[in-house]
């Protein structure tokens, strides 16, 4: 099995990094010094909101915490919370962009 990559786009920096099963999108972004907006890392602030541009099927299921913070139509549009969206084992190519509600 080959290595799969995740493209992470923060506020001003984009990087393509190796997918790590079990890690959240936010954990990967922070590990690779991507300027990803966040406050809490546990789904209470929703500042890590992101849009999955490709590979959403390679992320874990939407969590209860996400259901509590995002609207159903946001999920339909591809939005997730980066702190909750975890990379699945054997994942394929994924592309995620930090998309907070407000620009800071």
C-alpha cells in the first residue's frame, strides 16, 4: 500500500503532508505548522471549521460534537470540524481548507 497525502490549506499556508490514520485534520495541520484557526481542539469553539474539497469518504463519521456545532446543510456542502474529522486507515487523497465563519 502506497502513502496517501493530505493537502491542508490554512489561512496563508498550504502543505501536502502524509496521511496519518487516527489523527484529526487539526492535529495534522498543527504538526506541520499550518496556520489553522482554532481555539479549543475539542469542538466547542467551531473555529477550526473546514471544507473538505476532496476525499471526504476517507474521513471518519461525523461526530456528535459536530452535529451540535454545525447545521445539517453544512455537512451537505462538505463542512466539518477539523478537530473531529479523523483520517481513516487506508485513506486516499484528501484536500481540506480551513474555512472559519469569520475572517480574523
